[in-house]
C-alpha cells in the first residue's frame, strides 16, 4: 500500500516534467495530442531573438552573481566555522529562509525609494547575490567543519604563515565545497522568478521572465523546448555539485 | 645553558588551573617525557612550547630567548600530533617536504633531503602514496620524518604512539630511541603510559593537576617516588597504612596494620607520624619457612593469582588485614588461591611515604 503511495507521489512530481519534455518534440502547435516527432521547436527557439537575449541575460546574471556570492559566501562560511560566529551565521542564513515575495518587494523598495537606482541588470545581480550568499556559506561551512583542525595547527607548526595555511591547506581541501557552492548559486540564479520579477524593471528580461510573459498568451511548444533546456542545465549542475560536496547537500550539516 | 627553560608557567581556563607554577629545564639532546593522567596539563604545556597557548604567567625560554610573542611558525620547534595531522591532499613526499617549502629551500635540496628522510624511515617505496593509503605505522613515520626534516631545535611528540597496536608500538619505541640518538635532536614526549615513559626517556617529569610532582631519571622516579601519587602512578605498588615507631639514620621501624616493618631510613620521618608503607611487587618474595631469615616476613593467604605467561601476580592477604602484591617469574614453584604462604622482603627495600 505504502509503495503505491510513494509511486503516486513520484508520479505527481515527475509526470508534469516528463510531459513538458515530451511535448517539446511534438510536431503540433497545440499541447493536446501527440502528432509526431520534430526538432522544429528547438530550431524556432534559436531564431527567436528576444528569447536568446533573455537567455544571454540569465547566463550573465547567473555567472556574475554566483561569482560574487561564492567569494562572499566562502569568506562567511570559513569565518562562521573557524571563529564560531553565531550571529554572522544568522545574518547570512536568514535570507535563505525568508519568503521570496518579501525579499523581492523589500529589495524593490530599497532600490527605488532609498537608493534611487534605476532597475536593470545591476539590481538583479545584487538581488541574486543577496539570496544565494547564504547557500554558498552553508556548503563551505560544512566542508570547513569536516576538516581536522589539527591540520591548520600542524601547518603553522611546520612554518606556514596564516596566509600560507589558507593557500596550501584550507583552500585546496575545501575547493570542492566552494565549487559546489558556486554551482548551487548558479542554479538558483538562473531559474529565479519571483525576486527577479520585482527587481528587473521593464527593459531587462531574464529567461524565466520571458517564459512567463510568453505563457500569458498561450503555452506554445517553444516554451516546452526552452523549459527542457533549462531543466537539463540545472539538473546537470545539481548533479555536479552533489558529487563535489556530497555531505553538504545531503543535509549532514 | 639549558635548551628549554620553563619558568613558573601558569595557565587557567576559567577557574580550572591547567598549569600551576610549573618550572622545568630541558637540556640539549635530552629525551624528556611529560607524564601524567589525562587533564594533568601535559598537553597544555606542550601547546605552550609550540606556541598555540599563551601562559597567563611565567616565561618559556629557548636557548635563553623568551618565546613570548613569537608565533608557532617562527619557532624552531616542530610537533608530531597524536592524530599525526598529515595533509590528506598531499603525498607522503609532499607532506615531508612541507616544512622545507615553507622555509623556501631550493627545489633540488628539497628533493634530496626528502628522499633521504624517506629512506631513514623505510618508506622510499611509499613516496607517492597519500596518507589514506598508508597504514597507521607508516603514517606515524611520515609524521615523524616531517617533524624532523627541518632539524628543529626541539621536537614535541604528543601521545603519538597511542594509536598503534601493542607490537607496532614497541617497534616504534625502539625506532624513536635510535632516531633521537642518531640525530641528537631534543625530544619532548607527552604520554599517559608510564611503561612508555620509563622505556624511552632520559628524564621524566610527572604532572598531576597542573603541577610537577617529580622530575628525574626513570630509575629514580620508579625506585624513589617522592610521594603517594608518583608511587601509585608509575608501576604497581602495594600500600599499607603505617605509623612511624622509630626513626634512625639506619632504618625506620613502622607499625602497619598490626605488622612490624623495618624500612629504609627517611630523614624527614618523625616518630609518631602516620603515612604509607609502599613496596613494589618484584621486591616481595613469596614462599614458606625459608623466608624467615628476611627481616620482614609475614604469614598470609593467597587471595588472587593473575597468570601473565612470563610472570604471575599474586595478591596475599596478611594477618591484620593488609594485602601485599608479589610478582614471581613462572620458572619454579607456583601457588594457588587459599594457599597458606609466607611473604618477605629485605629491610632495605620498600619505602615510607608521608601521607
């Protein structure tokens, strides 16, 4: 009986995804019945200038924001673990638990009313850094925690300055965690909708925003095609991240 | 001039005194051991010498120079950690080369010296192995080679044999002694295993509750413990409550739970005071009437026997309630529980200790 339950849960989770993937190859304008196999929607995708521009924006935002949040999150993760900074931990982690809608609205108000900034790529990048720093910090903190603290002492003892200890011991040993953190931040950024929606303004569009504006009219197979590609990318990045820092992502923190 | 001088070092963690006014001098070329139960402050003292802890009061001088304010990496002192602390992302070769790289030695010199060091610890074929692929003994030897490669003035060893099994431990003990003799580097060894301390050291300092109880050569701390703690901590010893009846320059006459014992003289013992009579099991003989020529001989009953292969440990209950342990090689006669026996020892063995 409980197997049936489990099966139906997984069915509920994955069936819609499968449908999207399958219909992206359907040779029909309607998402109603299976007509035949085609790669036409993918070809159409490549000719869609707006779509390509949105995809380019998404990749740029994801890359820049995850680089910044990896740098900041790594520093935070190391500091929290090494100096037992509980308050910093709270500060970094709170945005992770905050409802996205709240973060989106408050960032919008912050940009417009307090900073008098015009919305665009910069505001989106900053917003993405804000919500992904916490994730990077957790992953890095866990990889630092998994190291024997005697290693740092041994290195000092054998003649390494604190900087050399970081360069030759700490950094190489937590590098998988740092890369995993980067990939997580990248994945989170590339498919973020809510916060991006509030902070992008009118002139700037990312892939999720573009898809949303398309389905306001109708769900065309082109949306299926772009969603499939996005799914593949995030799935791939998540798998790589899980391989690099298995403990952190399996919740052993 | 002494190589290392510790002057009145004190360290407190909150209200707990890890070290209380400890003063020690360690000479160049010595194999010096800090021995004590866990929590006695020996590791704190070691970390102070390495530079990971600061004394709240007192000084540590190396070659006459005060080490205060000198960070660990600038001290000519290396440590072999209990867990070895080998760098997991480096091969055995790179682990050993680490101190030389930090010292900015030229590449060629590093290669030569590390190869020689690998040979010294019989690990030439493991140069490219990572720590996880080495056995406990091999890891231990890499850690040792790494600590010694830069020729420190002082090598600190923190319970570093504790993780090895008994047979390997004896092998490593012999290797340690040889290595120390060969290199002439001063070793400061921390352990809670008294047999290890006795076997390895030139001198031993026994610590308890952050204080030094006694410093001396192995034979003197074993043979002439200054107080009850040292007597009890090092080796086996039987203790009987005793009262001094007579104190002369040739002997002590003690009254111990109904027995009259003649013990070696102790100047500070005054007639009438109470303390402990203590004697090592190997000094006690066990037999029948033939022991009556000994000045101290008493009738008793065998209470327990521990067969250890080469020797047996007997516990004999005496008339009056005292019990005495005796160690006998298993070469001749053996005794069984409940046998009526006689125990005896010479008048110049055993000792009286103040309460």
